[in-house]
C-alpha cells in the first residue's frame, strides 16, 4: 500500500470515559426482555444475540430451540442463514476489486457482464446502469423480495439466461432508491467475472477465511448437524420446517450466507475497526477508508416523522443506502446495519460508529423480525449507559486561533490580527467595524475571561464561552483551508442577564404554566398577542411537561428578550420570551429542548 504524507498535528478522536465498557456491560442483560418479548409475540423457535463494543463481543445470549424436532438449544455457536446481510459481503468484495484496480464503480455493468450489452432501457434518455447504482439500490429495478427469495438455488447458466432476457423497470436508472435483490445477483456475477473465479470461492478465500470466520458457509450441508438451525414458519398454531434452498452460484451474492453470532461479531468488528480515521497501520482485508465508504449514505430515502402516540415526542428518521448497508439517523445520532429475511430465517446487525456500540441477532423463523429489537436495544444501551460519542481533540490550529482572539479582545493589535485572519476576513467586514464591534462587546460585558474549554466541531471549527462582569459571550469561528489555516469567519453570540422587568415576565410565565388561566394570560401579555392561542399552548405544556422549574438562561439582550431552558417533570423545554418597554409579553415561543 502506498504511504501518504499526513499532517502531523491532527489528533485522533477518542472515548473519554474510562469505565465506558463496564457501563455498557452492566446494561446488556436488560436487552433479554426485549428479545424474549419479540420471540413470544412472533413465535420464534430460537434467538441468539450479541453486543459489541469497539469490535469485541462483550455479551452474548441465546434462548429457545435451534431444532424443533430434536429440541437442541440455541447458542452463540448455532449457525443460521443470514439472508440479505450477505449483501454487505458482496459489496466488500466489489470494493476489494475496485481498490486493486480491477474494476471501476462508475463503469456500465455491461463492461463486466456481457449479457447486459443489449439491455433495453425504459427511456431513450436513460443512462447506462453502473456498478455503483447496483451497490446503492438505484438501478431502476423493482423491489423483488418475494420473487428474489426463491431464486437462491439457480445455477449460473440459468442466471445468464435471466440476464439475457432483460429486466422490467420500476424507474429509470439513477434517480431513486428501490431495494433490489436482483441487482446484488448481478454484482455476484461481476465478482466472478472480474476475479476469474466463482464469487463464492472468492468471498471464502479473500474475506471469510482471512477474518477467521470458519463457521460461515454458503450451504447447510457444510454445517455440522448439531450446530445447524433449520428454518421454520409459524402456521396453523405450529412450526413447520422450511426447505433449505442451496446456494446455486453467483445468485447467492444477495442472500446465501450461513453464520453464527460469534462469526457475525467478527464481521461487525471489521466495520467498527474503521473508526475513527487515524494514522496507525491499515492491516484489514479492506482499507479503513473503503470500509467507511461502505457506511456512508450514498442513496438517500425520504425522511419520516413518527409519532408513537398522541402527545408523545415526534421522532425523525432519515437515511438511505450505502454499499450493502443501510444508514439511519434517529434525530440524535447515526447507525449503520442491515437486516435479513428468508423463508425460515430472520437476522439483523446494527451499530453506531460514533459510539462504538453494536447489536446483532439471529432467529430461525421465516422473516423473523429482529431488526426493530436490535434498533431499540442499541438505543437503549446508549441511553441507559450514558455513553458519549468520541470526543474531538482540539487541534493546535484551533487553540492558537482561540488564544489569538482572546488577546485581541484584551487589546487590539494590528500585527497580531494580520497573522490571525484569512485574506477574506477584513474584506467581508472592514477592520474599523470589527474594532468597533469588539469595543462594544467589552463595554456591554466588562472584562471578559475564557470559561471552560474549546468545544470542537471538527479540526477547523470550534466555539467557547467568555464570561464578563455582566453576562457572557459565545464565540464561534471557522478556519480556512490554507496552510497554515487562518480565521475566515467568526461570530459573537452575546447574552446579558434579564432585567427585573424581564425576570418578572419569566416568573409570571412559569406560574402560568403551573396554572394556566385566561386572566393570567391577559395580565402577562400585550394586547397584540393572540392570547387564546398562548393559553392553549400553556395548557398543552402543562399536560406534556408537568411542573416546570427555571433552567439556564441561554440567550438575551437583558431587556427586551431572553431565551432559557425550562426543566419539566416530564420533559424539558426551550423558551424564547420577548417583552415591550412595560414588561408585557410580546412574543412567546416554546419548543422541546
């Protein structure tokens, strides 16, 4: 591998809690209730699941039976078919070949699968399907789960005839996500043709065996009988055996693999090992940058807002498809993973790259839905363990810029300013106006002193607080892409404590939240306010948030407006209140914190 020159002063993000692993481990047992409830509701014969932290399987558990006929119990060594989770193995094989220079993701698929040379496209202006579009489920082919799930047995000659017959279209290529098993069948053929060996053989030799996934195979006949979980469906109040379709060839690229919890943990550990980006030796079967590339959202899906119940907090879900992996953002943090379902089996893997935590699960029930349990379990582990994402260290460039700003706030120095700011800075606002703004800041707050450390967003952006004799100021800045980096943008967010009149309005609002009345609203507000709407809002706050106590003042000019946190017995709020010269409320915006 070519060695690149790297910047010597860019520190690596890190977890700053020494007891982080122990806190997660202490909460692992609580997931059993989630999995047992799902198994009971959905009639799963057996379930195995595990929890990973930083690439280590720190906890595993299993219950139920692997084999209904023999009563053999499930364990972490039991082998299940993982169905569509196989797609991540196929995608990694494609990335390996790409990194070796044997294919390009933006080439037309006909360059690697000649059977598609005469493909009839849906419109005259359609672009040719590329390898990347197959990876990201955007080839324009229809969702095909029922049909695709029954194709595993087909041999390569039969698949060639499918390819030659063409496809039916649901969209033109490259414009929308639609889950396509058929696309990954074609990727299997691309691996075979480019590697010069059967796809199954390639994945075995280049992926499974190097990772030590010795229990992972493509066919049930290769699993010792005592370790195999046959698949079942629940029908007529009983479990009925599902036929175990063999993996016929390249078609298996979409769903053919069998594995155990212990082996699957090795697979998820590979992806977890790619975080964070760093300088140490890159020894994985795929370079870390390519593993991270697989975990990026390359084909977005429409975001969804889900309200669990009337009055409950809405939840935003946004995401899309990477390379053989789904990416999901829950409104707070991002997770990566994939599920699998076939006649006889259900499976899921999900992890948070930022937190280094993952959950995996396998079951032997037709389309057994363990996906929702893994997602819920991952959120619960992160929430109850109170683990934080990796901390971003302060770079020398950021700290140097911060110290320079602090010195300028104490006393302006043209020579220092010339070394501190990028060439655009005094073109966007001239030096004289900046000096006036800084002088006004000192006059408003008095002597300013830094409070706390720099909060880092990335290697070139940060913010911190300066506390004055009156109030405080939040300073944020962004550095330029030049070498050395200089300040290209800077903002001040100045906050003064509320005046007696403004403080009185805040206290009156708190009293109204506790006991909302029309008379109280009339006394508090100016005549221009929609008092009926505000009363309705306060009643809703009382119902949803309970009794509220004043929290931190987070913004305001001291006289006409203030922003603050309210600490509710049920949930917290963010409130922005504005008043006129008499202290009457002119506006009140209440949001969830």
